[in-house]
C-alpha cells in the first residue's frame, strides 16, 4: 500500500494507505506526541458514521440516563399489568427493539448492528399486514391506568424537554445542512440540480424539490450561516406538526371524549418515542416524511387533499410514492375518488418538479437523485455487507413492489383508518427492507402509522361490568322474573 499524509485539524495528521486506487486503511496521528489516536480499516475507512464517534448522531439523547427513561415513558401508559401477555406490549417493545442494534452501532460494530435491524423490521411488517388485512380489536383499554389529563400534561413536558434539548445540545447532520443549502439556492434564484450543489456538500441535491422548499421559510427567517438555526427550526417544526397531526387524527377517528383520549395518546406516543426524538436531535428531514404522511391520513376523507399531500411527501424523499396506490383507494373503492386522487397527485408532482428540471432534463434529475441513491455502495444493509445475497435482494424488491400494488385491492370492502395506517406502514417497512442504505433516522417514516394501527382499535373505556370489577364493586345480581302460576 502507498501512504499519503494530510493535515487533520491544527495538531493532527491523517495518514491514508491506498492500494489499486482505493483507500484501504487510515490512521489519525497526534502531532506533538506522534501517537496513533485512531486507526481504521474496512468499512470504517470510507464511512465515518460507522466509527461509533460519541454523540455523532443524537448528541446527549444517546446517554442511558436520557434514552432509557424515554423508553419507559413510551411504554408506561399502555402497559396493563392485569394482562402481562397482551400483544400490544410486544408490539411496543418491537418499536423499541431497534435499540439493540443501535447499541452496537454506537460502539462502531456495524457487522452486528446491521443484521439486528432486520428481525425487528420483519416482525413489524408481519404485524402490520395482520392488522391491515384481518383487523381485530385487541382487548383492554387504551390507557389502562393513566388518566388522560396526566397524559396531556406529559405531552407538554416532553415537547418542552425535546425542544430545549435540541437547542442546547444537538448538531445538524449533512441531511439538514443540505436542506438549508437547497433552500438558499431556491431563494437566491439558483437551480437545484444544475452544476455543483455546494463545495462541501457535493451530493446534497439527492432529494426531491419539496424537501428544499420546506426549508425556505426557515432559511429566510434564520439565514444559512452559523450553527444553522434554520435547520434546527425546521426540524422542530416538522416534529411538532407531526404531533399535532396525530392528535387531530385521533379526534377524527373517534368522536367526543374517546377521540380526545386517542388523540392525546397518539401525541404522547410520538413525543415519548426515542426514534422520533433521534430524528429531531439530528436535525434531519426525516420527520418531514412523517409529517406529510400523517396529514394525508388526517385528510383521508378528501381524495384531492390526500392526493396532494401524498404527492408532496413523494416529491420530498421519493419513498412515500409507494403509498400512492393505497391512498388512491382510500377507505372504500370508488372510480371518482381514484380519479380525483390521481389528478391531484399528478398536478402537485408536476408543479413541484417542473420549475427545477436541470438543463439535461429528466435524465439529469434522475442521475442526481434516485440514480445516485440506487448506485452507491453502503455497508448499512445486509445487501451491502453481503453481496452474495443479490438473489434474495431481488426477491425482496419484487415482493415490496407487489405489496405496494396489492394493498390497493386487498382487503376488499370498506377499510378503517387503522387498517389504512397498518397497510401503509407495511408498505414503508417492505421498502426499507429493500434499501441498500438503511439508518435509524428512517424509523419515523413508518412509526406514526404503526402507532395509529396499534392504538386506534383499542377501547377508550371499559364495559360497565369490567369497570365495576376493577373498582372492587360487585354488580347487583340479575333477578329472574317469578314463574307464572300453573293453572289447575
């Protein structure tokens, strides 16, 4: 191998070793002492995010004294100690199950962290398909032991805590930086996909135009310099609008006090879920996908509105386009509804992309966005770590495409909002199983849909007899009428 040395900060050197034109090893050397303070081989050479640097993603959120209490809070209101084997308990634990993989990622051991993601994704995929195709209301209450008022206060506390943590201790990763740079290019009249995106962010133009348009108000208000306050403000807004959408969705699914209780429960689950906070702490654009998909469910009764919102989500990060067949169908089959959805989806998509087409047209747009994403190698998937599994990768790709189309027709008849959310989550999870690059920031893409699918069917109140048993009261005996006298 041939070594080359580069400056790495004021008092350190990076020594890279190349063989056959590729960097094979890297060492960081402290200049005053000459000590090797870091050394990397394999995937960690090209991928700094695989090195397990402390606080690289999420900052203090990764500390056990922050992460573990959030996990407990997320579970606490929905745990029913009288029914310890309730399936909901396992489902919520599965949503937290990414933490096992995350532990190894934070240690820089991606050969363990990457495979551990797939059992969790497969379990959630199977559960969402089951809920979506064969809905059956689980037994027990939505909130077995916690009053809804307490839960509402907890939502306010968690929102304040998360916003304060974001302002005090969070960094902007490349995704958020790209959003601000793209917004600045739009606001100053530069093309999004023409020429070099930025000198220090060459491939920041890999997303759809709506992603950058969402950042424009924040870039105009806070600027694009310093510690990127525009990225912080955008991430906070995406997160809060997702929470608000979940609350309103609960109110739409049920009427009266039951709708309020469901809305508060969904808002709390999002506010307490560690991976929603992880996206916020990373100041990424992934909560924007959650926001647009949730509001598409809020607008489920209007085909044009949900078509427009689905198109905005697809024109931001592309993956939600897989939800179009499901959302076109809506709650019940109808040709007029599908046509209205399709017209709104096509119109918004055209309006989003047309002003930003590069000089080399659609081909240039493809090469800078989906073409680049599909063509890059990544160790953050089974397919990247084990190229010999190409045959299985192809089968999973075909299955994901088939599922996205199938849910437009199965199950037949009218569907509930919980069913649509479950099937939408299944489609998004199947798509992520195909991804050649997967990261924990992608969990918020489907997490709100999973929460709606799991919590919406639960009862807000117990039946009277069960409530009386819970209070230790005995129901009055049922007296049968006296038998009629038998005539002589």
